[in-house]
């Protein structure tokens, strides 16, 4: 089978993408298949005369995202090394920062290297009208299988095209209620459940319920992961 549609066979992975958790599993498996250590699915939106990166799904550690910043992430996604499906990708190698021109500074390149992103491939995904990009990276240059990477890019396009509502919701909307957002915010500030209950004037059980709902909406496994996702997405 050599057609692009055949790349989804025999597992038809995209047909099972019904939640953020499914999306994470899909990209984790793709990363493993191509030899990448990390992935980041990014939506680019035009906001107040600038391009803003919205992270839809990622296994980058939270500290790395905070240190790198969304400006650099947007630059990587929209940079000259980003390729459309069918075009042979070229990597951004952190050790060759001077060759990257205005894409990133030497300090940013060293930071990427230290954080485990020595080599990054940026791929544009054709998914309706949405501006989606996926960054695959590895801690060692040359680790990613280029042929498998090109197949994975087409597979992403087909899989994500089947779930436009999920992608739009993940990249553009805040899934939390006001109370859920407030509870996560205060917990992120180091407050205990009882302290948050006093601040909001509700019971501790109610606070726990709000936080549980937030965890479920983010397809997170615990409070810390839900808080990290909310901060990363700019929700709190």
C-alpha cells in the first residue's frame, strides 16, 4: 500500500481520536515510531497583530515550555525550515545555531540543547482552515528517521482532519468553568483545599469536585498535570 490513505492502515489510529487523552496517545506513539523523544502540536492564531502559539498537545516538560516561551515556539512553527507534506524536512540542529539566522539566538539554541531538543523538525499539517504544526525533537541529532517522519506527517494530516471540532476546542477555547478555573488557580498558588474553600466561600468537597472536573476536561492524571496544562494554555 503506497497511497497516503494507506498510511492509516491497518490500525486506523485517527478513527479513535475522541478525546485529548487519545490525541496524546496518538502523538506519543508517532514519536516512538520515528525515533523522536518529544512532540508538540501547535495551533497558530493571529492575535492583536502578532502570531500566538496555542499548544494543543505536547509531552515537553512544563519548565521547558516556560523557559523557551511561546514566541520562540511560534517562530519555530512558522520558520523557514517548516515544510508542507511531501517535502523533505530539514532539521534545526541546536549546535548549528549560527546557521539558523534570525530564527533563534545562540542562547536559545543552547537552552534547547540542554532541555533535550538538540534536533527539531517542524512540519506543517494540512487540516482544513486551521494553522497546525507539529514539532518532533530528539536529544541527539540524527536520531529521527527521516523516511518515517515524512509518513508520520501525512498520517497526522489524515487523522486530525477527522476531528476538527476536537482540535478547534483544544486550541481556541477555555474548557473550564469560572469556578473550576478559580480552584486551579488558587491550588497553583500553593493553597490547600480547605484554604481554597474559605477563599471561595464553598465547602471543601465542592472544591474537590471542581478540581476533579478540571482534571477530567484536560484528560490529566492528577492536579499537578491539570495545573501545568492550564498554565501552558494561558487559562490560569
